[in-house]
């Protein structure tokens, strides 16, 4: 028995489960837009994607994010979400780091 309780989420890009530290959360805002949830704690319906660009591309291009969040995702949204995603990928640990040691 291990005391640690892992938080497992399923990537909608490749369908594999992963510890949530390796996963990026997207959330549907109250007005129906989709945003990257850097805190992982934002209120609203969430969808999870590996911190890997190929999973993001699969999720966004096959409209899995839109379908999972029941939201509309247009080309402008995709560009914005990709920029946010790449920014997060460039800062490992930034997703689940509440201490903010930067
Ligand atoms: Zn994945």
C-alpha cells in the first residue's frame, strides 16, 4: 500500500491515463469559451490533454476538446490555445506549482 493517492486524468488526445502533473487542463468558461487552466482548479467543465503538442493537436483537430467541453472552438481559439499551451510546455512545473518559486 502506498499512502500517496495519485490523481489520474485521461488525455483526450491519445486516450491514455496519466498523473495529472503530466496533464494540462482546459476549461470552459461561464460564457462558453475554452481556456487553458494553468491552475488546474478553475471552475467549470474540464478536459485534459498530455503536456505534449501531438496530443494537443489531436485533441484540437479532431474537435475532441470542443466535444468534451461542449463548446465552440474556432480557428482564433485554436491559435490562442496553442500559444498558451506552448507557453506552458516551455515552463515545466508551472502547471501545478502553487508556491510560485520563480
Ligand atoms: Zn495524450
